C-alpha cells in the first residue's frame, strides 16, 4: 500500500450518480470502504443494492491523475501515465474477448473534469503469491501463453484505441538513463554507482535484443501479486488484475515477471515449460530470450526511483540481478 498526500474520496452523490448511470435507477451504494490491496491509485470496495436485487460487491478504482499515490508518482515516468489506459484495456481487449479477468461493471471518462473511474467485479480470490499449490503457478503460465496467443496478430491495431504502452528498446534506454541519473546523486554509494554504470554500458545491446523479439499485447506487471486464484466451486480459476501498465512488447517480459523471485531452477523450468507448451510462438533460444527480458525487467525496477522499493511479495535485489544477467548474456 502506498501513501498519498491527500486522499480525496469522491462525494457520495457523485458516486451514486455514476452507479445509477451504469446499473439503472433504484441502485444505491449501501457500503463503501477502502480496499487494502492497491499500489498506484486508491481503490474502494462498494456494496451496491438494487430494489429487489441481491447485493453486489464492486471495486471502484479512481484513475484520475489527481488521485495517483505519491509513491507511484515517484516511480512512474510521464510516458507511462495515461488515466484512460486501464479503462480502455477493459473496454477494447479484456471484456470483448471474454477473458477470466474481473468483469467490467462500467467506467466514467470525463475529460473536462479530469475524472477517470473504473468499476469492476470484486473477485473473491487469493493473490497467487499466497497460494501454496505450485500447480497454480503453472496454471498462471498457461493462462499467460493463451492470452499472448489470442492477441499477437492484433497487437499493433490495439495500441491507439487501448492507449497501450510500448515495451521496446527505446523504453529500455529511458529506464537506463533514469537509473544513471539517480546513481549520480551525492548520497549514492560508490559501489551502487559503479554497478549502474556497468549496466548502462550495455544499454544499446540490450535495446537491440529487445527490439528483435516477437511481440504481442502484454500485461506489463504480471507479478504474482497481480494474479488472483479463485475457487468458486472447487475448480481453480486464474484471474489477472491491475492492467494499468498494459502494452505491446515481447511476450517473455510477462513470463519474466511471473518467474521472478527466489525459485529453484527446477521450479522456474516447470513454469517456463508450461508456458512454452501452450504458446503458439516457438522459440529456438527461449532461455536466452527470457534472460534478455529478465534483464529488461531488472533495468526497469532499478530505474523506477532512488527511494522506490517493490511490494514485499516480489521484493528483490534487482541491481544485483541485472549485473548477473548482463554478465551471463555476455553484454558486459
């Protein structure tokens, strides 16, 4: 959970107007409370009651620029910040393709008021990182491969309508340049500065390798904290959330995020094998390409902010990982 300078909760009347516009007259918000799982924007859990209807649980995410949390402001670069992206990803990609992501209840896009609200089904599931059953991690890898298969041929056509990011060599160089600027700070330890400089030296090689990889629509932050496992009737269902950073880029960036962390080689290989078996795009050098994307991911995390640290469930020594990967790939 992140901090915000001033959290301004939308007025109850405004929220009621949005709910009735989406669901119809007779619906009202009977309960609202902050939701504990959020990182970039405030989220509230709503209970919505209609006349003669069962209560519905809805998550309300305020994506308005003024609502962005302080930690997110520090970590994100300007090109990443588009309040319309997650809303349009649900409208143009996730809902039409009937994926297992949370159902879209509705949205408010009011450019004049600079108001962007997203209303989603509240999924009753546990984050993947809390699930001890390793078969669910393999299932998440399979879900990811099927998602990548579905959209690979249409990725470019979705960039503009869904406001998708670009995960490419240019973005990689931006993160490296930012990491280098942070490393120039007077209070930065010499060893950290030297390590960042070593990584920066391989920037063009890394950018070229990223640009040579096959692309599709990617989640962008396919970490275990953004994947819910729901068991409504005993059968598990993978339900990815948090599509703020969706974009077009190498598919293996998502797989790199899923497999990040302190896994054994055998466990990581199992997830990669599950992904590969379900993915239509066949790699002759998947392990090397995956390491290239792991390095991209590490560079991104190093460049986020000098004071930023990831959520504890995927906290990691990203600079050390970047050095290790760059060396093993022969980039430095």
